[in-house]
C-alpha cells in the first residue's frame, strides 16, 4: 500500500470516528430537547383548566381521583401524594363542587388502590353511596379511557397533583373529553425528586402511547 493510500485510509477512519463521537455527544442534547418539548406541550395544553382554589373551580357532577399507593417507605404517616389527593377530593365534595366520586386505580388480589381510596374517603366523611370504584385504572391513560368507555362521561373533574393533572388533561383532550383539574397539595422537589423525574419520562411515554394506539 502506498503512503498516499495509507494516509487516505487513516483520514477516513479519523472522520468516521469523529462522526461517532459527534453522535454520542448529541444524544444527551437530543434527549434533553425531547423531554423539554414534551414537558412544555403538556403543560401548555392544560393552561387555564387547572385550579388550586376551591372557590374558583366550576361545578362538575363527577370527579375522577387518580390512584396511587397509600404506603410510603420514607414517612410513617403514609404517602403524602395519596393523603393529599383524598383531602382535595373531600374538599371538593364538602364544598358542593362535585356530587359523585370515581376512585380509579390498580387492583389485584394482593393490592387494591381503589379499596384504600374508598376507605380513606369514607373516613373523611364521604357517603359510600357517592363513591364508585374503577379497578381498571392501572395507569393514567386507562383511567381516562374508562371514564369515557364505562361511565359514558364527557365532562368531569380530575383530582391529583398538578404535574399529574396536566398530563391527565392532555390525555383527556386526545379523547375529546371536557375535563378540568383540581390540584392536591404537592411535595417540594427535594422530597419528591424521584416522582419529579419519573413524571418527565411519563410525559414522553404519553406521546409514544398515543401515537402507537
């Protein structure tokens, strides 16, 4: 092999290596850009339809409480996300902002979120007759789908933390449902950082799930 050919081969290898390095360097940027785009799109879509103040939120016959486990490894008093959702739901009911409650969550023989949600609401003074279990709400999309499929509702209030309400309203929009959200108290990012980062990934997954239906 001539010196010139060896030099050209070396240059080709160098350029190929540089391209690989460039792609590797761009991957974190691409991931960050995708995460940011999904995050902004979902937050903007729910603007003006999420409420923090009980006096401001309009009346809806039914609310859907999105499920989460009542247990927590970090606190003896239980999962604050769960407790705060139950408190917010009771607040809506007692202030005449809703008349019926659907508790939507995962359910199995060994683990039943809806049972725990039902029990927690009864303890907060909600009549059993006004609480309905949706045991097929294994994730947010399924919870919203069941509201439309099983309960035949087009308008309802969603109860969860703000970050979750934003995503749920985005899903409701996709299925052409008129939903609003009432925000339960959240945790600060220092204590809830795991949930915070998991939510960012969940927002990307929403787009994938919707596009691949």
